[in-house]
C-alpha cells in the first residue's frame, strides 16, 4: 500500500534504488552511461522490511472502512417513507442546538 500526496507533482520523475545502496534517487528520464549504471546498480538485495502488528491492524482497519457503505440505506429508506407518508417530524430544538454547536466550533 503506498501513500499518495494529492496536489504534488515533482518536476521530473524519480526512481528509488533498492538494495545495499538504498535510498538514493536518480532521475528516471536522464540517460546514464554504462559505468554510471553499473555503479548505481545494487550488488546486494539483503534489505528487508518488517511490518509491525499495529501497522497491519491499521491496514486492515483502513480496508474495512473503505469497504463500508457511505450511506445507511436502511435509515434513508425509513426517512423517505416517513416524508412520503407525512409522518416525518423535525425536532426543531435539537436542530437549533446542533446549529449552535456547529457555529461555536467554527470560532
């Protein structure tokens, strides 16, 4: 899973080298000589990545949230039915309290 940064576009594409040299970045669109390419090629691929338990749990939680429906369709259907029947009632006091709570949070 990679992290994406919206609104950022680098001036030129970068490629990260992996292996023993690790972390070095070179421009992907610039031609390299054979000597430079050989020097930049990692000689060992012994690098490892360990993902912790909390990171795995966070990944699973993120996937579960992404799979959850955005709208509670059962609630929408019941409110829609109440509006059509003319039985939907608005608690004006509760709406006013929520508006005041929202407005005070903006300050």
